[in-house]
């Protein structure tokens, strides 16, 4: 049976993993390669490395971090943040990424999805959508949730699928950082609108939140960043709780 | 020497990296002469079945076919497994190697496609490739087309119905999942392959 995936996300800036709440009060949390290996060891189904500042100058450091992390992990490895052109994606694939996550640049120029998919396969392109609830359906935001993109989340998810995205990474800007649970309604709406898998992100605070987003939110996978810094010991502990709730997960792992 | 066939579909980096991790000496190439000199051949692949047309156009199909017939251990991964069949409805104009009968076909409507994530293997006991793997082992898949179950199937996975997750007939083997991305279980399978007598 296909299991629901738990994806460990590492927020990286300047080649170091950082943790904080809603991109502020960042503190150093360690080396990306070392943390990626530790999460893989503790049962994560995939690793996502997100360059949260994505400066032009920091690109070399990011590539180096990707290369070092990729040499140590043998589970799917996604890299996102600052992918603006096909060449950005190509250099990350070269460094060992299996999938690339695109966000703002794809909204500016949607053909970027087609281009990466055509060269590296549809399964290698994840379209990340930052959405916030609004009248008439959730709106898409760019620039870390600060700027309206002028698109509705459901329309954009459908277009991303048509252009060949392999998965949608949906972050609820309403839920993000609250630790009060995923936005299950929004996740379920997007999941029903597309045939490709949907990864839920934003709001995880407890194992029960994951159970809820898998059952009610119809998520195929859920992403967690800071949850492993408080409350839940590691991915394996989280999976044991989910298995107890009847969610199919990869155990032993 | 293990030759990993480069047919410009997706990236080979993760397969090469996993082979290093199991202590294997591997090289990637698009040169049919190097394929002819290989002790073992791996055909990886993510992407479209159409990409296997490259194998035809560059003399690789012939080279692989010869060596596989001569008993050289061969492992196809993902599209590399599908290519062992007669073809795929994904690219009707492109013939597979045809060692196994049947056509690969898209998952039935009603399932999320691609089939992405960790799914379990129902393992047959007689597989050398999957030796020492427990029944129910989880491995990582990402694909939209799948191969039919046949006499050569050594592991079945369920996703809206059963499909061939692994095939094996003598020295010719294939896996639909990605051993290079399937953690310890995947590395075990690659180690089984590189340790086969040849």
C-alpha cells in the first residue's frame, strides 16, 4: 500500500540550517548535510532543503551544501529557493538534487515548469504554492508571503499540473508558524482539484495535526520543519503515532 | 567494471553515488563499445519512454541486447525496466527490447498519477536480486506507467491493481522503483546486483 510521506524540511541560509518563527529570529541549527543525514536516519521519507534567502551571492554555498548532503542520503532529496531559470535547476540537479521546487519564478514565467519537466522529467518538478484564504478562494502569494501574485490557488495548481508539475507543495500562510494545525480545508480543495500528489505544509504542532491533514486534508505527504525542534522527538516517533491512528506510513524505517 | 548507460534521460548522479556507497566501480557512458566490454550493465532512467529512442539511434540497443543474451548481468531501473518489455503506450512508436512480453501502460484513471512515494513489495522467494529482502519492504517509486505482471515478475506492488515492481529472468533484471533512493533496502538490492557472479 502506498504510504503517506513525512518530509523533513531544512531551511538554509548562507550554507547553514536556521530555525525561527515565520522567517524571523533565526538561530543557527547546524550543518545541512549532517542534519539531512540525521533526519534520513530517523525515518524521514524525503528531505527538502529550502534556501530561504536565496541571494545571488549565496548560490555557491548552497550548491556546496546540496552536494555534501546528497553524498550522504539515499532517499529523495528536493531543493528549492531562488530557482529562477533552467540553468539554476540544472546546477542543483548536477549537485545531486532529485527534485527542484519552484515558486515565485514560475508565477512570473510559468513556462519554467515546462522547461524543467522537459529536461529532467515531470517527477523532478515540484511547484510550491504559498496561499492565504480569501473571498472567492485562496490567493497565491510570492516573496515569502508578502506580495499577492494575482492568482487563485486552485487555478494555479491546475495550471501547474497541466504544465507538467509532478507534485504540489502547498503552504498555508494562515497556518504557517502557528503550530495550531495544517489548513485541512485548503489542502483538501487543492488535492481534489489536481491528479498529482499534494504535500501539505504550515502549521504542524503535534502528531494529531498530521493525522488530520492526511484524513481530512487528503494530503499525500506532509512537510515539517520546526516541529522536530519541540514536542516530537523525531520522524520515527511521529510515524509510530500516525500508525496508531491508522495512517499507512513506512515502518520500520 | 559496471557500465551505467547514459541515454540523456534525467540525471545519473544519484545512481552513480549509490553504486559508490555499495563499493562498486562504475562508469557512465553512451558508447556502445564500452557497453560491449562491461561486466555488468545498468540502465537507469527517469522520464519519458520516448527517451529510450536514444538507445536505438546510438547503437546501444544492439549492444545491450547482445550482452544480455550473452549472460551479462543487466539491471534496468524505472523506464529501464519498462524498456525490457515490448513497448509502452507512452510512446507507441518506440519499441522496447522485448525480452519480456507485454506493453507498459498508464495507471487507470481514479488514481493519483504519478504514483509517488514509498510502497511495499510482495516479494517472491526465488529472486537473486531481492535476496534477503523481507516481504513487505518499502521502496520509493515515481512513475506514471507500469509494466504488466508476468512469469518473470519477482515482486508485485499494488496501486489501483497489481503491477510488476521487479522482474528477473536469469541475468536480466529490472526494478520499477528507485533503489538509489530507497534507503537501506535499495542499497541492499544494488549490492545484490553488483555481487552476482558474472
